[in-house]
C-alpha cells in the first residue's frame, strides 16, 4: 500500500494498482447488532450460555433495575451506528439513540420482551429486529393469590368484628330493655299504690260529707251516693287499664267534681274546655283527679279566696292551670303523686309531663297519647 491508501498487487501480467475508494459497491444500511452484556444494579448478571442464546432471563422482584449493552459490528466507522429499542409492553414506540447502554428501573413484575436493532443510516430502519425475553417475578404481596387471600382474611375479620359488635349491641339493648321494663314496672306499682292510697282518703271524706247530708237533705244525699258510686265504678273498671280516652276521663271527673261541690260549693270553680275532636286522645286514668287533688292540697279554698282550676287542650297537651294561694302548712303533700305520674308518662310518651309555675299560677302540661 502507498502512503495515501492505494493498493499495489503483483500479478502474472504485471502490477495491479487501484484506489479502494474508486471501487463502487452497493452497501446495506443494516449492521449486525448484539446484546453483548446484561447487568443488574450495574453488576454483570451471570448467564450459563451466551446472551444471544438465552431463551429467557428470569429476575427476582428485587432485581428490577437492569441494563443491556448493545454492540454493532461496523469496523469502518463505529460512531456512525444508530440504535433503536423498546421494552414491550412498557414502551409502545421505538426509542432511537446512539448510546449503546439501555437501562430500565423500578419495573413491576411482568413478562417483558426487549426488541433492538441497528443501522448506519438513520433514515432507513428497514433492518432486522432482535429480541431478548426477560421476566421479572412479582413480589408476593402483589400476586393474585395473596391479594385474594388478604381480601378473604380481611372480610372474615370484618365479619367477626361486625358479629361481635352486633352481639354486644344486642346484649346492651337487652339489658337496657330489661332495665326499662323494671323501671316501668316500678313506676306502675308506685302509681297503683297512689290510687290505693287515694281510695281510702277519698272515701273517708266522701262518707263524712254523706253522713251530714243524710240528716240535712235526703234527696241530695241520694244524688251524692249515686255520684260516689259512679266514681268507684270508674276506678274499678279501669284499675288495670294503662290508658283511657279523654271522653271517658271527663265523664268520670264530672262525677268527682259533683262530689267536691257538695263539700266546697262556690269556693271551688273547675272549668273543662276540651275540643270535641280531641276526645279520643288518651291519658292515664284519674289524671284529672290527681291534678285537682294536688291543687286542693296546696292551696287555700275559702269564700274570700276561691280556687280556680281550668282544663284545656290542643293536639299535643292537656293543660291544667290553677291560681296559686299557698297554704301555710300542707299536712300531706301530693308531690309524690305528680312524680309517679311524671315517671309513668316518661315511658308512655316521647313528650314529658311538664310542671311550670309562677307566683300567681301553677301549670301542668300532660302529653296526650
């Protein structure tokens, strides 16, 4: 060869002199490309055979950062080699570069195929494509069997907790119901005792009045006895009834008021103004009687200071109002009667029995049922 790159060959016919650059030849743009090295975390991954002969490279979940070194055979001008690659299914399109090293990191567990090719003409990529199969194992807690197992385990745990809480709630509810029933029974017993205490007291006063009438006015005494009989008939009829209609209670209390009028005459004034449409509403038996008895026990009733008691009602409440003219001394207080009645209405109605008073008036609001 000469200093300028020309060749001289001796032949039988003489010397052959030529310049290689003057020889026209058709060249292919494709060039043979190899995956020359496979690294995991920048450390060569040991393979039993040449990387080109490996069917599949299997990696563990913690080996999800790897790099592949590509080598193309172009001895004339290695810098003119262009590479293209993609990792399916991660990359949808080809990635074009002149770099020989390709790196992928933080890959999730899956089956991948690394496609690669090379050319010396970046405008012509109609060249052979090579591939390398790579599998990254799925970490155990991302595997389907583990996820399904955890779902079943959590579902079972939630069910156990729910069942436990449901049983606890049922037990608490049962205890509360038992406590409520006991309290209600206690209240009903107290109320029944109140009625039992009322009967002899009322009977004593009534018999005293009847005794006087027998000598003074036999006709009036007969009427008094009839009214007294009606009162006790009502008490006996409803002694086991928890509720009665307003209509029945008003009919009863008229007999009771007649008896009181014999004793107090014009010193006691009781008015009852209940709309006809409310007469089927219900209350506890002898509620009217307890209200009247309470007013009589705590207030002065005489000619100069008559006692006024009014009964009115709306859709929700029966209103009992009396004027206040307190006695200096109350021999037997009926406060226990109001408390028993208040406790009983607490279990019968969502609305409480309300007691309100000022210096001049005393009011009781009884819920209608």
